[in-house]
């Protein structure tokens, strides 16, 4: 493949070529990740180099720099100069980000500058042993273009800590008010109660004072999200959408909490955007279901035809079940195989970390690794349609976030619950592998995680079916606190 640079091209004109390149490169990454090839094609480095040149001509400097980084990373992998597994993880993630942001830019003219910058810097850090990489990736210029890390570093080192603390405190108060306004909206089912753009003005002003312009982009994403609620007159939304919005606000709050402690945690900004994107996906689904009732009825009919196992039932458990999306097996088989392989690796690692954490429950570093495992299963599960795995993992991740920020205490019940979920997740992955409905009820684990998060009895709302039914007991038996 080659791109001719005869004149300044437009993005619309280049997109078909970009898509051709990205599809071919995706296939090469997957072939390498699946173990079907022991080396990355030498063409990959050249293809990314060609993409970078075209993106430069199209006046897309951040996209071009990320493509250059992927070209350099491909070369280093082929020359066996870096750790293969880490390079695969960072490289494939950067490639998928490049693909997603290209599509977003093509459709709306917008993209997440912060995510592109973070991905470029991760590649630069991975290839730090090569002195030429920083120059080739224009790290110095990148900091001038978007000096968020530089500004944050200066911010946490400034002498005027009182001024800094005041600005951050005002931001936290504004976020708390925004969260309360959203909760008021959910309680009253009235879009007029939603946060308006002016609610974010104080946050924008303080970020501008601190010269954290890139973080303002995250604020703008929140404004667009709430505007979408109003534009579609979403007076009522389901529990998943409400939780996703609150999760995004919580992650944003944690970013500023860390900043107040002089900790620059860029992952929290990425996770904030991840939750916002997930919320938008849930809204898309919600609107589609309202518009196309026949599709919903068809899904209900299919579900009704599946042979039912004895289940437990209560109003709250039924609500969780109704909010769950059925697993979708329409994703390309190769992508599903990547997820299945990744899930197996994550669960194996989680087993090792759990044994360490169980004996030393104050080891938050190990608990962070466990939480990261659930985060990975959430993201990849949702992406490939393994919703039973993804939503179960998200419920546990959300609970562990509160343990890590010390707003939820560790208990024997919680520790044993993690073991129980860890033991059941492979079954849900296996069901997805066989393209069959889950043989375990994920709603039970989700409800139990939510109960722990809310400080309730873990089995509140979890009602056993006929106790004489051994099958139900084996499949669905919840944790019993009095057995501890």
C-alpha cells in the first residue's frame, strides 16, 4: 500500500485509505497476538510510517505522532529489543485507540487529545532505552502542544500550596454539586434537574487558572453528555446508565483527590472518559430499544425459548436481571478468541494476586492489581459482547474502587466474595466461548457486589429457590455471612 502526497488532502478524502491501512494492521496485530506468527510483519513499520506521513499532510499532528510511535514500536518488536508481552499490550491498545479516534474525528471533527497524548508518552516510556525515540516522537514539542503532565508536575510542586488547595477544593465542591443535581434528576425523573453548562463554569475557570487546558476537554465531555440527556428528553433512564454517569463523576473526583495529594494519576482521567464513552453506548442502546420495540420483543422471545434453570427471584434481583444486556455473539470470531485468551490470562494472574492479598489485606498494591484485572475483563467483555462477564466484572471493580479510596472497609465477607466471583467467572467465559446463555446467574453476583458497596447484608434481595432443589443450590447459592 502507498499514499501519494501530491497535494494537501482532506480527512474525508483520506479516510478510505486510512481504513484500509488500519484494517490490515489490525489483522497483523491479531495474528501476532494469537501466536499464529512469531514475528510482526516488517511491512507494519512501513505502513505506520506511510500513515504518519499522510496524517501530517492532513494537518493531524497528534495522529501522525502516534502512528510514528507505532512504527518505532513495530521495529523494536521485530528486533527483539523490548519485552514482547508488554509491547503487545501497549502497541495493540495504541493501535485500537488510533482507529477509534480516527473514526470519531471523521464523524464529528472531535477527538480525545488527552488519550492520544497519553498513548504516545507510554510508547516513548517503553522505548526509553533508545535515545532517538524522544526526538522522533517530538516529546518536547508535544509538551508545548499539550503540556498537561508538565503543568501537573509544576502544579504539585508549587510553593503556593494554599492557593492550589483552594482551587482544587472549589473543583471538588462543584463536582459534588453536579453529582447531587444528577441524583435529583434520577429521583424526580425530570431533565430540568440535570446539571447545566453553567454548573461546570467554576471547574473550567479553576482549570484555566492552573493552565490544565487538556482537563477542560474532559469537562466538555460531561457537558455534551448532559446535553444529550436533554436533547432526547430522557426523563427516565435505566439503572446501568445512572451508574455509569455516577462512575464517571467518581473517577473525575478521584483524579482531583490524587492531585490534592500531589499525585498525578493520568489513569483516572482515562477511566473517566472510558465511563463517559460507555454511558453514551448505553444511551444509544436505550434509545434504540425505545424506537424499535420489535427488536426488543424478538430478543425476549429468544430468551424465553432457552431452557430455564431454577432461579432465585426478588423484586430487586429481577430489576438487576432486566437491566442486563444479553450476550452478543456477532463479533468476529478472531476478536472473541483474543478476549477468551486474555480473560484466561487475567484470571490466572488474579488467582496469584488473590492468594497474596488474602493473607495481607492491607496490601493495596496487590489489591490494585486485582481491581485492574476486573477492569480489563469489564472493558474487553463489553467490547466483544460478553456482557455477563463485563457487567459482573464492572460491579466488582466499582466496589473495589471504594475499598481502594478507603470509603469501604475490607471484611471477611468481602474477601470471600471476591474468591467466589473469581471462581465463577471462568464458567461465564466458557459459556460465552460456547455461544450459550450463562449457566450461572450474573445478576446474583452483581447484586451482591452492589449490596457490599451500599453497606447492606450481602444477600439482601437474594432469595433462594426451593431449598430441596440441589441443582439450584449448586449453581446459585449465595455467600452466607454466618458461615464465616
